[in-house]
């Protein structure tokens, strides 16, 4: 009897973990480095866990350059589908720049070539 009770309690705790899962944090609008051209560059690691960061905040209309660096030898993450729909190759350990404009509102996404890993650029209110 006590085994059944312990198993039931463990199952409830597992459900609580699922319910409390929160969306990933969004990087701040100050993350990255602003160049002399006024464009902010944000480093994005393409790893076995996906994209880090996977949510990038920006001011509406802001010009960004996402600097992707692939750190894992996986065909899934060997390409990124940019918000404009173009597929960009990500060679191992080489930074590749992808220009993005933060939308006026909402978000625009990017994904791996197999559409398994995703990230977004999110318009944040001032």
C-alpha cells in the first residue's frame, strides 16, 4: 500500500514540474555590442541544446546582426533559416552574421535547417 502512495506522490510532483515550466528568458535590449554603424551584434551559440540565447529582445525597428557560431558537429544545426526565409550554412566554430530587423511588434523567428530548434527576435516596448 505504501508503495502505491509513494508512486502517486512522485507522479504528482512530476506533473507540478511540467506545469511550472516557464518560457525561456529574453535577452535585454542592451545585450550584445553596438558598433560604430549603430547596429547591435548579438552572439548566438548553435549547440546540441539549440540556440543560446533563443529569445533576443530589441527595440521596434532596431537593426541587429545575429552572430551565429555552431559548436556541435550535427547536421540538424548546420544551417539556420533566417527570418527572411533564407537558409544560411553554419560551419563549425566560425561566426556567421545574419542581419535582422526587430519587428514593430511581436516577434520574428529563426530555426535550424530541420526545423527542430527555434529562436526569436522579440520587439520590446520602451
